C-alpha cells in the first residue's frame, strides 16, 4: 500500500477545522497534544506518519505506547481507508480552471467526509473545504466560488475544482478523510498545481526523455557490483517521481535520487540503482511518473542483466579492436602497393620523355 499521512486526535467531532501551529515541525516528529488537538504543520518532505498522543509519557513507556498504538490501529482498521491522488501534478493557465481527483477506498464512501488541504512551500497545511454529499463551494483570495469540491459515489472519487487560477494558487493539494472510530486522519500523497501565463504555449513533447547508462566493466570486475543510471531530460513541469523495481516484481527497491535541475524552460533529473553481484543477474525497470507521459501511463525503462550486458560489451569491444587492427594492417599493405605502382608509372613516363627529347629513340632504333 502507498505511504499515508496519519493524524490521531482525541475527542474528535466531525467536521473539524485545524489551525497550523508555528514553527514547522522537524521531519518525523511525534506530536503530543491535549484534547482537542490544534493541528500540525508539515515540512516540505513530509513523513509517512504523524500521530497525536494525549497526556505525557517518557522513556520506554512512550516508545512502547507508540508501537502498541500503531500496531493496534493498523490491525483494527487503518488498512480500511486509503486515498490515492493519481495526478502527480496538474498544469493550468492563469484565469482558467483545473480539476484534480482523489480516489477513496473505504468501507462506505457515501458517509465519508472528504477534506481538501493545500500546502505552499515552507508553509503549513491550510484547510480549504470539505464535502459530504452535495457539492460544496468556497471563496479564496477574494474570489467568489473559486473552489468547488464534489463526490462521485459510483467511482468513489472526490474532485477539487480551482477556478480563476493565479500564480499564488501554486501549491501541493491534499485530500484527506477520517477513520472516526480510531481518530485517525489519512491523507493522499498530494497533487502539485503549476500555473503558467496565458501567452505560454506548452509543446506536446514535454515528457521526460530517458538516457540510460550501464555499469562499466571495471566497476563490475573490481567491486562485484553495478550501478544503473537513468538520466531524464527536457520535461515540464518539475514534479516527477522515479522508482526502481525488478522486472515483473512488485517491491520498490531502494534507490538514489538526484536533484531536479532547471535547464532553460524545462527540467532534468537523474536516478541510480546500485546492485549486488547476485541482483546484477536480473532485469530491472526504472519507472517514471510524470504529468506529460504519453498516454498518461508511467514510463518503464528496461535495464538488461548487468553481467550479460557487460560481457556482451566486453566481447564486442575485443572483437572491434581485432577488426580495427586487421583493417589497419590491410590498409597499410594496400597503400604501400598503391604508392609503389604509382612510383613505377611516374618513372616510366619521365624516362620516356627524357629519352624522346635527347633523340635516343628514332624509328624504334637507338643512336
């Protein structure tokens, strides 16, 4: 299951509006709060889990309570609610509108309250509105009915429509819902909104273009390990997600992610996967999720087994070197023969001219 952001509060009554506290919390921080909770602020790289614990405990009691609480919540219903936001990012033109979606997996979607939040860079969560049954509209930034949230029961989906887009609307938008029995609030992974000016025309060729690099022969020989590198270039917007897994496998592998770098009006990024000697014998896939992928599907870039690839390249290199040496030797031989023949022809022509001018030849006789 995808990572979820969870908030546990005591004495919760639906609906609840929270006010983010100051200052931002460090990554992975556990919050203790008296009932009712006052909310929280998320750092830019949010963790998978936040939860609130009433009262104050310390030491081993605190660690044990946290472990028991999380295990109990997971066993008794945490897996019954999942929110998925399929769009990694949505790009809209200023003064126009966009729609982002949230797929909800729960026991009874018709009874769920779906909340929508947004978070600007280096700021806290801001609750925008929530929807239960009928569509709900709300003002924002002085614009009437700028926001509209809906629920579609047949598809178990909630949508957020943002109209009259402005540059200030750029943020990451989250959907969320409560597991009321456990007092847990579960968040989706977020959708980034990018607003562009009306005079900018987006080309249809703004998906990430991959360039792949295989391990070197020396790396495999000396370290018994290999590194696959996937370079992604010329994409827009900058929201991108890169993951690695074995071909036909389901487990996401631990990989390394480079920074996103802006190049003119587009972006580039690289990601790499280091494999053990045993893992090098398997095929691996670099999975790239981006708004402008062709057909809206994730790119799957295949990396062949490292040992096979390196052996093939080494064999090809040796064969190529042999062919180059043979070609060089043959070329030198024929060049020598050509120069020798050329010299003989020049000698014959010059000798004939000299003998003809001096009168050595006359009617085929020598005087």
